[in-house]
């Protein structure tokens, strides 16, 4: 009987196909059954398709629907329990979970989605092991990352870039051009990050273009970054195949994009090392110099690969994300007339009182423009630039997170887009742009600040956080001070691979009289 059966299969292609299909179907059904009923995470709620297959999250990411999907899950399952969003990952939707996940040293190992190589050679952001990250961060602690150090060291250079930006925007206004404002501020951010990294900016603002297509190529790569990071089988097996890696992973190139950036970092590091060998470095050190001087606790320097990877880190992680924050906040202001009017009135009053420099200093925004500072925080809350799955690995033996026991080895994460819309904290108007919520009281402001996940929290908080804040607190009020903005298209906030950017925010600019608040030379 058995031999006859196989003889029939050999004679019938349809029989072979049917056997293969049946085997695959049984395997799929078995996987679904195990994940839904036998898996250690089966007690947590979540859609059956996402709980069974990690590729589902990858597809949702590629379709740029992840924030909507997570909000749908919160609406369906609530926030009392963590939500299972893949076979091995739990999403904690409440701000109260942040401290349990990101402040506990036992949870300082990152999940595998960071170690795919999609962002180039390994650096701080992609280092998975907590102890390795701690040692690397300590080695780089010589750089001026705090606001105080940045103000003393870099704010005059920021001022030069702000003044150049205003000059170029005035040229657009005089020519009555329609511009994509979200792209223009992203180009500003790219120049700031390249200036801090290499001393001299790439020239995006001066030339009014995306130099070497750094920003556009970064955006094109986000879909792959999201897909490979979320599809566990692909990242653990397929991407490690040599041929696949050559196809998809970044490599050095003289042409454009991330390949050009890697090539430029290699060139500049090699040149600087030769110069340093001839005579000690003198002058204001940039981040490249700090990377070259960085030392591990045993006195050893960074490896050649680490030096080059970290020189590009600020540009990779901070250029377009900071640009997203700048563009989103401007769009919120332009599309909320009452908020824009109040922000302009506050700036004009401070200007008339002689409280503002030209351009506006970071401290002046913090001290004299409290409503505008609220606009910045509210824009970051609603449109966080990085809504990625900043997943950690639960320690061996498990851990209680936000009151729920999670087995060891589970991928645990929060999400800025979700926690910063928590109705229990922000109220029924959590979806609305309401800057005044940050001005209710000092206690309330502190409570809201503690729930912000824009730059991450804990030991792995964003390295360039204070650089980004200085850009926000300088360029944004100066732009509103100098220009009336006529909206032509609001564009949209796009999330691809857990990283956001703005698309199609089209405007015309009209210079304002700085003191009167009246339009000057409006067409």
C-alpha cells in the first residue's frame, strides 16, 4: 500500500503539489495553535495573525500603518494589559511601564531588531549587549552632550546657521516661491549634525538642496530597516547570507546617500588621523575628534570601524528625525490659528521688551517664551520623530512590568506614539494639539515630562537629545518671529520602519516686521 501510494505521487504532479500544500498547511496551523494556546505569552491579548507570525508586523511597517495599527489595538484591547504584537514581543501601552522597562539595568539588552546591519557598521544605537553599550558610551562621554556644554561650545555656530536659514527663506519669499518647508528644516538639521560631526556643514542650507541625497536615501532605506527588524526569520537567517547582505545592506560608495556618508567618514577620519600624527589637534574639537580621542576604561581607543561608525551616528540618527520634529511643530502651528496667534504675540511682546537676541538664544526661549516651549513639547508629543519598537529583553527568571509578570527572554517595548496619547494621562483631548496643557502648573508639567518618550529614557537615552532641543528652541521661534506662513498643503506625517518624516508640507513665506508683528512686503 505504501509503495503504491508513492508510485501514484510520482506519476501525478498534482498529487505531489497536494502533499506539499497539505504539509505546509499543517505546519502553519500547528504554528498558529502553539502560539495562541501553548506559548508562554498566550495569556496576553493580541490579534491572532500578529501573535502567530512576525512577518505581519513587517508588512504593516512597510505599508506605513504601524501607528494606526497600534492605536487600533489599544482601542480594541485597552491599556490594562500589555498587548502581544508578535509571537515574542509585548507592547506596554501605558506611560507607567517606561520606568520598569528602560530604567532597570537588568533590561538593558536590546532586542535583535537593532542588530540587522541595516544602519551600517555597529555603533551605540545598534549595540545590543548592555555592558558593551555602557563601555562604549563611557568612552564617548568626553563629547559635549549636555545643554550647558553645547551652549558654551556650539551655540554661536548654531546662530550662524539660523541666520543663513533666515536669509535663504527671505530669498524664497522675495521670489514668491512655494517651498516644502518640512524639507527645508530637515536640510537645516542635516547641516547642524554634519557641522558638529565634521566642523563644517554639508551645505544643504547654503545650496538649498539635499546634498548627496542624504535625507532622501535615508528615507528610502527605512522600509527595509523596518521589515528586516520586525520579520524575525528574515533577520536571523536570510539577511546573514552573504549574497543577500551585499544586495541590501549599506556599503561605501562615492555616489550618494548612506554609502557616500560612510565613504566620507572614512576619508575624513583617515585625513584627521594623519594630521593628528603630524601635530597635536588644536582648536574647537568636533565629534570626529572626540571619537578619535575616546578611550575605553582599559585605555584602548575605538577600533577603526567604531571610529567611522560613530562619526556618522549623529547624522544617521539625528538629521532627519530632528527635521521631522521641526516640520511637525511648524505644521501644528500653521494649522492651529489660535495657537499660532498666541505664539506670535508672545514672541512680539518679548521682542518689544528687549528680551530676545537675534537670532533667539536657547535660554531666551526657555525663560521668556513659555507658551512657545509648550508648542514644542506638544508637537513632539503628537508627532514623535522616532516611534520605533525600542524593545528590550526581559531578564532570565522573568520580571514584573507595570504590574504584570513577563517570562524571561520576552521582547518588551513601549511606543512613543501610543504612550503619548494615553487618555488616562492626557484626558479626552489627548489627540488634540493643546500647548496650554504644559502650562497648567509646575506639578502637571513635571508629570507630563516624565511620560515623554520622544528621546527614549534610561541609560540608552538619545545621545543627541540636547543637540536636537537646541535646534528646536532656536530655529522654530526665529522662524515664527520672522515670517508669516501661508499654507498651501499640510502634507502628512509618515512613519516608515519606526522612523517618521514629513511629506509635502508646502507653504509660501511672507516676511514679518519683527517688532510690530505686521506682515512686511506681503504679496
